[in-house]
C-alpha cells in the first residue's frame, strides 16, 4: 500500500510504501526537548519504503549526533529521520505529512533519551525502513 503526502509548502512530496494497513501503525512522539520543538508523529517498519522528492533540505543532528533529521528548507517541516546502516540509508517518516494520516493508530510517547547509544542503534536498525531522498 502506498500513502502520499507533502510538507506544508508542498515543496517536498512524501511517499510511504507499507505492507500493512495504516491503522496498525502507532506513530511515535519523542518527549525530548529537541523533538518537542519540531512536533512529529514518526512511523517506521523494517519493510517500509520512504521516498522524499523535492527541493532543498536541511539536516540537523539529534543530541547524541546519531540520527539525521531532514527538514524542508522552505516551511521547516520535519520530513523524516534517518541514518546510514551498512551503507544503506534507513529511516522513519513523519506521518503528519501523509494525506491519510487520520487512518493511523493511537500515537504513543517514547523516550529514546533513556536508551544507551548501542540500544538506540540496535532499535533503529530493527525498526527503520529504506529511506530515499531525491532533490530535483
């Protein structure tokens, strides 16, 4: 199933391909100070494919410099979060950008700041799907 959306200014198009219905995804909202400043609802699945197609973007790093946060340069929306694992970009999408985001399951709060670096990397490696970013 393919679900589409865009950032607020429409400069970036988002396409998420998943193998299960959206109502089986519980978006995750991190409660750290960094994420509270850029509210999002992150979804991921190891079999998911996320494609971002658009113009310019900015990458910010999280507090421990492990993950890349991709933002639209125009409107500032968070598009996705990702990281290279074994020479493959993997990540999770901001589900708030999807047109059919109302189909998602109940959001849950997470606290990755309580995890060690190794625990974070292990968790992301198991949960994140393929992430492709294309500038046009």
